[in-house]
C-alpha cells in the first residue's frame, strides 16, 4: 500500500468507489443550501407567476454558473495550499479592507434577515408567539448549535433539513401537477418584455452570496487537502447545486401553475401567501408541510451562515495580521489556518456573537437608511469581486499546474463576472434611484 503524500494527504484516504464517494458528500450541499434562502424562492415564484415557464432556461443557466464558481473556490483550496483569504491577500491589502468592511456590515443586516425569515413560518404554524420572538428563538438556537457543534454535526443537521426541503418543496410542485409540455418550451432562451431584471435575478441571484466563498473552508473541515480530492470535490459540488437547482425549478413550477398572473407579496412573506393559497385549493393539510419546508429553507441558511461566514471572518482576521506575502510560504498556510482560525478560535466565536445578538435590535427597529445603502453597495459588488479574483488566482503561479483553470472554467467565470457586474449596476441604480 502506497504512503505517497501531498500536502500531508494520504492517498488511500481518498475515496475511489462510488459508494465511498457518496458517503463523503456534504460541503457542497451545505454551500448550496446555505446560499438559497426564502427570498430566492420567492423571487423565483414571482418570475413564474409573471412569465410562466418562459424563464426556466435562466434558472438552469444560473445553476451552471454556481457550479463553476463553487468548483473554482474549492479547487483553489485543494491545489494552492492556501485558504481563499490568504489568496486574496496576495492581490493587495485593499481586498482585505473590502472583505472586512463587507463582512461586518453584511453580518449585522443579514443576521436580522435570517432570523426573521426563520420566524415567519413558525409564527404561521404556531401563532401564539409573534414573528419577532420566533426570530430571536431561531437566532439563539442557531448560535447554540454552531457554538457547541463541530463541522460534522452541522453537516448532519443541514443534510436532514435539505431532505425536508426536498420532500416539501418538490412535493408541492408535484401536487400542483406541472404541464411538462409548457415547461419544455421554457428551455429555449427567450426574453419577454420587462423580463430582463427577472432573468438577471434568476441567473445571478439564486444561491449567490458571500456563503459561496465558505465552500473551500467546509472542504478543509471535511479533511480534503490536496489535488487528489478534486474528483470528489467536483462530484460534491455538482450534487449540491443540482439539488438546489431542483428546488428552484420546483418553485418556478408552483408560481407558473398556482399563481400565474397574480400579484405576489415580495420578500419572505410571499411564501406565507403561497401557503394560504395551497390551503384554499387543496385543504389545510397542504399548507402545513409547505410551511415546514419554508422553515427548513430559512433555517439551513441561518445555520450555514452562522458557521461558514464565521469561518471566513476568523480567517480574515488571521490573514490581516500576517506579514507581507512572501513567495514559497503557501505550503505552511493551511497549517497556520488550522492553528489560529477554525471553529474554536476566539474570532470565530466573536463573529458568531456579532451575527446573532446585535442584529436583534433590527427586529425591533427599522433599518437605518445609511446601513441599508452600505449593505446594498457592498453586497452588489461581492459576486463580481469573487468571480474576478478567482479568474486571476486560478490562472497564476499561485496555484499548482493541475489546479489552473482550463478554457471551460475560464469561459464560465468570465461570463459570471460580466453577468454579476451587470446585476451590480442594476442593484446600485435601484438603490440610489
């Protein structure tokens, strides 16, 4: 038996059979489920209610782009010997300044958003408590799970919730009996009048947030360390994003079949409206599993962010304090990350507190205008920033030859960069309009 190693990775630890590989699947499901929240499902449902199946092609294209981004993030971690934050540091200190500012503002606003989205379906199921107090309970529960649970525990919990999401969301799509002939026509790209904003949202918005950058950290937590794990990573990433692609297609079906030409409440509350419509058409029983699924969608985002973005922030603090980058130091970076960052580090726990408790103030107050603007500006720029920096890093000598991007990855990342830059311009115009 060979003892050949690469970055400390033992060859025989890498799964070779399909059965062994399926047992290893996890980080991709976490990344994809974290990125798709209740707001994404509502946006898809609204697109279905306005245009029927016409924009189905945009959902599928969006899944392909997320596959490309997720694979690129993971490939960097496995073939460079560095974390993503350490890679960004080599591009200049401005990158760390941007990411640090974004993580602080985003965490404060998103904390309240994630808690509210989890509290809404619980309030609809058990109205004895207001949304606000259900939101606080969800935030504290997520805090306790992530504070005391290691990666393996979080992954198991997330996998259970993804199973619930699959059964309830896809089950709802089956319940409304989709017209498969009409759906097949939606695979041909078309742009009806006024649909460009919806297309951009479906292609660029579903599952596309700061949480995509956490994928490589979850791969490290799983024990994947070298380029030998690339086939496993690609399978894992594909399973995750294809699964969430199925969720999104299911919501487009629901919007097309149940709510066509109806005005829908935007935001997470739109899903409550759908629950009420299901109760009217199919009986009260149909509303309950759907609301359970709504909770699963929201709470997976909450847990995933509480864990994944806290890992990112802990590594941001580590890389911020490192001396200037020197060639040849990449080999030691992962060991340094494991010593100074990770789930037990003080900075991880401090950011976890920041995500959970200060945002509870926003549950009692409206968001200040300045905070909303800062959140919108920093957030709009993140996805083009991620695509652009991955293009630079994965075509440089910072990564081993087997990790460098080929034409397929470069083409998809370039299109992602252009798409997300266009989407950012639209979002910024809307913000200041």
